[in-house]
C-alpha cells in the first residue's frame, strides 16, 4: 500500500534522477519503472555513439555514409538498452512512453536528421520550409502555403536543429553573426537568423529546396508553363548564341527555366556558371563520361571576408578561362552588373536572372545598378545594355500556385533613355475560379498568346547560327486572332 513515506521517497527519486515515476498496484505490491525524458535519451545516445565510434567513423569524409553509420549506432543503442530493460523514454509533452521502433525513428530524426521538419525535408513535393519560431512552421508545396503539423519543443530545440541545417557550411549563428546564408548537405539553401534580433527572442529560418526530380520541357508544356511553340523559341535562343535574362519574383521558377535553356547550348560550347549556392545541374553524361564543356563555381557572399570567391571576382576570373557562355546565377550588386556587361562586350554570351516585374523593368534595373558604379552617360549605358541583352523572359508564380512564362520579348536597342522592346508572347488572364466556401483561389483561367513577329536582325542571327528557317518560320508571320497555342495533354 502507498503511504506518505513511500510517496515522499518516490518524489525525491523523481527530483534527483529527473525521471518520471509510474505507479501501479499489482499482486498487492508496487511496480515502479523510471522513464527518461527524450532530451536525456538524445544525450545518452550521443554519448554512446561517441564511446563506440571507431577511428574509421571519425575520419569518414562522406557525409551520407557517416549518417548511415550513425543510424546503425542509434539502432544498436536502443536494442541494447531496451533488451536490458534500462530504457523507457517519455514522449515530449506526454506521459506515454515511446515504443521500441518509434524510439529508433525519433532518435534518428533528432540526431541524424532535422527533428520535426525531417518529413518536410524528405518530401519532394515540398519546395520551401519556413520556421518563424519554435511553434510556427509553414511549408510551401505546388505554390501553396500550409501550416506544418509538427513543431519544435522549445527555442533550444529549434536552435539545435538550425545548427544542423547550417553545419556543412562551417557557419555558426551567434549574437555577433545573427544572419547566416548556408547550404545543407543535401544542397538546399538555408537562411537563418538569431533569436537576439527577434522582438519575441525566437530564431527563424527559411529552407529553399530544389527538385530532385529531373524536370523536362515536356513536363512544363504539360503543366502549361509555356506552349509548344514558345518552347521552340526558348530552345532556339541558346542554340543561336543570343544572350538572355530570365526575370520574375522569388520562387517563380527562374533557375529551373534557365537550366532547361542552358541544356540546349552546344555541348562543345564552353559554359561557366557562378551561383550562390549552386543549383543548376548541367553536366551531360554518356556511358558515365561527362560530354559537355561546363565549369560551375559557387560564390561566397560579399560580406564574407574569409574568401575572395565573390560573384564579381569569379566573373572576372571566368573571362580568363576561354568561355563561350558566362552564367551568373543572379546579379545583385552594381559591380556584378558592370562585370557582366563587360563580359558581354568582350565577346562572351551570357545568361542570368533578375528580380524584376517585366521586360522593360528588367532593363531599367540593370541600368540603375550599372550607373551606381559607372560614370558613363545614361543614354550610352542603356544602349550598351540593350546591345548585350537580346531576349528577356518573364516568369511569374500566379495566385493558384502555377508558374508560367508570361512574356518573351526581344530587346532591339534604345532610343534615348527608353529601351526598344518587341514582345513576342504574353499570357492573358481571363477569369478566376475560387472555392465557394473558403474563397481561396483554385485556378487562374488564361491563355498564352503570340503578339509579335521576330525581328529581321534576330532572324539573321538565327540563320547564321545554322538553324533552318522552317524551325522558326511561324514567328515571321503576323499573329492571327484565332491563333491558338498547343500543349501536351
């Protein structure tokens, strides 16, 4: 029977051992079994791994193999402890204990993976994960945002997982370094901020993923990102050595579109790309051998004093490496714009991305940034920019989550301080379908339309590149009112 003395004894044991006492009466006696907190189980498991780890494990450079070995140690730890009856682990915020296999999964997720966001990181359908605090996580999938069903236990737990996210980049989030841009071992981009700059004293992060699935032109035509004829034009632009800029908002699919277009460049044309971080996968293989002349660099931030490999410095260096094409992932600083223009004016073709709201706005963005570092007259600078850039492709993410190329335009030159733009394709919105109950947008109804004719100058450029006239003949006739774009159904 329980009495005051036994209750006090159990209370003292709970306080001293930081465990939970389960009490029950069976066969007239008291059965007591201690439950360890999950945090303590994690620490014990990490200690077990540290003691058991071999020299080979410590020296292993392959991160994926090291994680596999660590998972084996975790399974071993649970098997040994459970078999000996030592380990019963309490679920966070619950009085229940983990089952054997559940505990293994929970420890693996916590020690080798990313705790409550592990499933989101592994789910190929999810494009972005945003942690605004321990209890507030949102994910974006197919262009739509939803709240994630799991949360961190507390701020300390969230900070521990953020450390893992940025660990491969050898960076630390501290009060003196409260903002970090990093890359995960999976290659995904992470931006994290320290709790000290939050009015709620909470850390935050944004994790942007790239699709592991190889996206094909057929996929994008089928999803009506662009039509068959639009893709014909998009594939001709790189084949004909015509420099282009892809513009749009964050998450609109600019890099994915550029990757598709770059793959249309002749494999023996030397391509040098510079990204931060590197996202495009451009190598082409034939029987295990790389067959295209491509060199890819990853730049560091302008604020990183530990490395001179900034975008601007790598652009300057790329010009000395005999490239046909130079592809800065995104131009941001005035120096980058100036160096990209210099590359274009010294016989190199180039492609890049910009944040802008249309073709003309992209040219003005280029001009404004360039003039911040150049002493040229604005009219001359604009003329040089419009001479270097041949096409501008505008891509948008619409309210229904779809990503569409909403315009393709030629840049034909400049008249004073106005760029001469010839728009060939546009996307016309017709109506919106919404949910009658929630009023949320279900679908944007619209259509791609050809609205212009290819200029004579670019017809000649395309022919000089060895592309037959019948490949682009449809672009040389004025569009008719009943002309319809075709897709893959």
